[in-house]
């Protein structure tokens, strides 16, 4: 069989029809396919395609986001819509497509990349590793009613409340590892558009203003098959949580099941008085470091710390990332730069897991993603990147 020549380039509107058809083949044809071909160059989307003899055989999108990690809003390339035509799988189009996309993302300023994989093994070849998941859990609506009424006042949100809702989300997200900032070019929704996505958005209020919100959608009908679908339920106070849960729980008579989009150790579960909390869908989430000095230099270190650390990276598919790095930690800030050598060595997967705070150094050593270095320094690495809960709240 003759060698196949693959070329990769950004996609244009001229490629939109074929690109959409590839998407239908991979992810399913919608019940009512859109009549018009959408334009590919959308704000916050960077499309790339792999071609054989002029035929589009694979495509991907780099979504332009920022994610919260280690106390900083980190420029993120969200890999999405990755598709290879059935007849061209295993023929060499996938790797050059992904590598081109990752290099372009790094050039535009992204320092990490994340994705929701359908097959994690494929993406591990490029240094991605599983750090968390975006889940949907099922809870009997009556259980939420049984959580007890809170003292916070609740009311339906209006357009004037949306900035306050975003402030609540921002305060919560900045204290975690993983959530998207929901700001910037990939989040162009107006206040009216945001509210229009749901049956209702309810806010909780106290003396200081909006203390929490829940965005919810009511399914059709009522009775055994009906449900409440909760997109976000976030509050700054325990009374805010209880009051918002009471609002959703009040639907128990007509919608006996509530489905909650969640991740990690959701604080909502701590208010649920029973063990009812069944995961009905889970979408794993992977991360890769694209720009090591850029990503690690954004870390917010514990105040008062002064520490010099170093590590080496080996085996990255972006070969210019391989080498040794030094970290200068100084009272809340971290500087990362190349150094000549280091005894501690991470695999690309191990560095992703450590950066996300998903695994400790001891665990990384146990699975072969960290070796060498002084074991007495492991707690310093754990403290630098750990201490925040992992939460993934947006699919893309």
C-alpha cells in the first residue's frame, strides 16, 4: 500500500459542510438537522482539518477558555469535536492533526489543554491524563425537600441579577481546581440569553445581597417520569444552600426525580440527609500541560513561602517541552524557568496530575509517573499544587 500523505491546515467556511457531516457520523445526527451550514470561524473556536489528496478526513476544534487552577485563571485550549472519517482511521491522520492543533494553541497563548475523551488511551499518547469528571447525579426530589428550609430569601432572578450570579460563581470557581471561568470570548451570552437557557434561575439573598443561585429546567409532564434538571446550585452560605434546595424540593409532588450536574465532592451532598446520590452519567476530563513555564508560573503559592524546587520532564510529545525546570517560590508567587539538570523526574501524565492536585507525589511514584529527587520534598510539591477541590462544571 502506498504511503499516505497527510496535510493539516485551519478550516474555513468552504470546509463547513464536509466538517459538519463528519461530526454527524461521529457524534450522531440530530433529530432535526440544521438546514443552514454554520460558519466555522466562530469566536473562540480554532478549527483544524487533516486532508488526504484534498479530501477532509479528520477535524478538531481548539476552544478558547480560561480555567481556574492553583488560584489563577489559566489560558486553556479545550480540545473538542475530534473526528476521523471511518475509512481513514488508523492511516496516520490523527497524530499530525492533534500535534498541529496543540502547537497552534500554545502559540496563541494557551498553557494547558483539556478535553472530554471518548477513549482516554488515545489521548494519553499525547500526554493527557484523567484528572476528574463531569457527572450527572440522580436524587429523589423529596430528599432535597427534607434537607430543611433555610432562612435566606429566595426569588426568581431577572436580568439585573445576572452579574451578581456571576460573582457568586466566580468566587466559588476561583477557590477550586478545574472550573472554567465562564468569561471571555467563548462565553458571549447576554443576561437575557443566560436566563433564557433555563425554566428558571432562582437566587438566594441575605443582608449582603445575592448569596447563591440555582439554575433549573423542568421536564415535560408530571408524575413518575418527570424530573427537575439542575445546572448549577452554588451558594456562599449554608442558609443559601438550604433555601435553594428547598425551592427544588418543593417540586417533589410533580417531579419526583432531580438530576444535578456536578463533579467531585459537591457541597450540596453534605446537605442531603440520606445516602441518595446516584451517578447516572459521567464524562471523564483530561489535562495536558502545553507551556510548562507559562502554566507553573501562574501558580499562587502559600503566603510566606520561600522555596527552590526543580524537576525534569521526559517523553512529551511536544519534544521541546522535555528538559529540566526550576521553580522559585516566593511569598505567593512562582517563577518557572529552564535549568541545566534536576533529579526529580515527572512523566507528562504525572505533571498533569500533580498540577491539577489530582494525585500526591507518593501516589505518582507508586504508578511510575514520578521518580528520583528527595522524598523529603514531596510534601512541598503536594502543598504547592494541592489544597483545592477538583470540580468540572462545563461540557464542551
